[in-house]
C-alpha cells in the first residue's frame, strides 16, 4: 500500500480527525480553552497532524478530499444511523424515495448488515435474514457506505432489479441475490387462534394503522374464544417509533410508556399512559429477536416494564433514536441522531434476569452495548443497548441459502408453555 493510500484510508476511517472541523470553527479562542481540557488537547494534536500532512506528505494533498474523509469519519464514529451527507445527498434526502422497495432494514457493522426482512417482501422470499452482511449492492461495495446511502440504493422503480452480494455467518464465499423491487404497501397485522385458546398476532411492521388493527383483531380473537395473546414482533423493524408507542397504549392502562430525551437528558419528555388507554386486558407474551428494532422495541418496552407482558426470545437490537437533517455550509449536511428513548427506572426491577443462554447476549449486528451511552436520572437507555428477554430462547436460523426454515418454533413453544403454567 502506497503512502498516499495509507493517508487516504486514515483520513476516511479515523473519526477523531474530524475534530479539526470543530477546531476551525472555534479558531484560536484561548479563553475557551481550559487548561487540561482533553477535548482541546485533542484538537491541538489534530491541528499538528493536519499541519504535518499538508506540509510534509510526499505529494500535494487535496484539502477538500481530506476534509470530506474527516467529516465522514466523525459521523461513522457515532451510531449506524448518523451520516455525513454531501450536497448531492442532501438534495436526495429532500426527494421522496422511489416507490419500489425490497423490504430490508439495514444497520452498519463494517459493511451494511440486515436487521430484518419484512414479511412477504422480495428480500424475505429470497431468504435474507437478520445478521446477513450485504457486501455489495449492484456491484458497489458497501464498506464505505452509510445506512442512508445503502437504503437509497435499494430503492427504485417497481419491477426493476437490484443485485445484492451477501455473506451469511462464516461462509467463505458470497452469495448473489437478485431482487425485484415492489411497490411499498403497509404490511397488515395477521392473527389466528392456537390450541388452548391462545390468540396469535403477528405484527410485521408498525404504521399509523397498527393500533387500530390490533384493537380490531384482538376483539375478533376474544369472540373466537381467545383467553390470552402471543404477539410476535420477531424481525419487526419498520415504522415510526411513535406508532409503536401508540400501539402499546392499547395494553397499558397506567404508567410510563417511555422517556424521550436529547443530549445529557435535555428536553426530557416522559410519555405516560392516558385515561383512555389499556382497552386490551388479555394476558400477553411477546416474541422478540435480534431483528426486533425501533418501534417494536418501544412497544415491547412499554408492555414489559409495566408488567403487561414477558419477552420471550433473543436480545433485541437497541435502535431507538431519532434523526434529523442538520444543514452545513455549501449545501452539505449531517443526518444526526439528536434524541433517543429510554426505559423508566421506576418500572424496572431492582435487578434484571441474568442471561441463561447465548440468546440473551447483546446482538452483534451493528449497534451493540455502548459503554459511553448517556445516562440520565431515573432512566435506562434502549438505543445502543436493547432489551434483555425474560425467557432467553434462540430463534431457529437458516445457515445456508435455499434451505427451508425449520417448522419447529422454540420461541413460540416457550411462550405457550409460559401461558399454560400461568393458567395452571
């Protein structure tokens, strides 16, 4: 690797170099620099690094390329949903996405990685599953792509094709998957009555209609003799977080549903159940996996922490942030996580259930537990941490492309067993 390449890689992959931008904004305001302040000490080091690169590197360095790499690196060092946007990408973000979709929610871990494939979507029918690495999209490597970029590459006109290069598990060779984009439609809530008077409800995604669908379907299940519910939000990652909270209101009569706050707890808002909430009173078990994300996690949090349901399955992803576009000079921007959701500490037990199997560990698909996650009084972060199941059970996985998923469902079986024991 040449010296020039090494410098380029360094600038693109080291987030701390982007502090040079902050240094440029702050200038040489000595009054703002507290002696011993680690932040400003770092800025001085970065100033030295950039100065050496600009003055000493064997070839002339393009300042624009250096700054672009530094800004991308800073955003990459935050969370998978934050991203630095070029002027062209800012314009793109203000344009509605094409109608054609393949049904994948992405995160980032070295490459783009699948959180979940929506039920009956092109991706689900092709066998993509939680944890698959997407190494390339139409031949474009995802190593340096953000989630923002990858999501837009997957979209297109209905009927058009997109080719994904996918790695699963420890496979040595990638697998190419050709998907045909379909028009996006809101997935519907489905249900059936299982043996023993248990109503099974599948929520494949959360939308503005989900709460109404849940209320209607639950009423129908009760009329059919259901005495308890199993709600399945495994591999459920699509939708707005607010829709997950709205659905939770149906089950929680009183108590804290969630807490939303910005940096260091700023603009803290406690979201409580209201007088009209809690219409559904049947006992509930919730099925979750590492593909349970976003609105599904907020739904699960509200029910579990208010003792309306147990979580059966795997540790959830930990994706509960809100993003917004922050505009920068020259048309550029930051797609930045500015707030996140928390669990109320008042709802938590003094000590959560200890992990009893590998299913309970934090999922390694792109967020993971952040040791420096912000702490605010009376709350516990969901974003970057996820939810520990009450009953850890590993989900059945398909290890090879083309293989059929096992008919056995250990997570559902565990939930039904819990309901039988409680009824007894």
